[in-house]
C-alpha cells in the first residue's frame, strides 16, 4: 500500500486540494477512484518528466487532467500540483518549485 502526502505551502494552503475542490463532483469522483488504485500500487498511465525528478499521473478524460508527484520511497508519494493539458508547462514549473521548497524546508526543519 502507498501513502499519499500532500505538499502544503508555508501558509498552510495545499495546491493540490485547491485544484481538486475546484472540479465538478463527477470529475472529483473519477480522480478519487484513480487515486485509490494508486494507493493500492496500480499507477496506470504515468510518465517520468524529462529533466525532472517528478512524474505525471495522466487522466484520459475531460481536459486531460494531470497530477504531478514524486515517489519519495517505496511507500510515500508526494502530490505537488495538478492541472490539465492546457496549462501543462506552467503546472510543471510550479510543481518543480513546490518540490524544491519541500526539500528545502525538509532539510532546514
């Protein structure tokens, strides 16, 4: 079994949760179902991002939703950011910033 951790900014806000709650209920249900399978170790369609430590969980419905994450070890997965195909480049840049912030705070805390 995998455990999902959610990146939070220093102000306590969680970018992933903000994105998720902005979606309609049917989309939330479909994404939550996929995350349940991920927790069980079934990743489905993913890809390692080029020149990055992060990966992308891809969804083939709606706007082409993506969740950007990092496998921290055999059990923990860190969700950093999410979005859809239309903002993919900006979402990846933001996820990278969040990951660097996570590492910096982990090493300084």
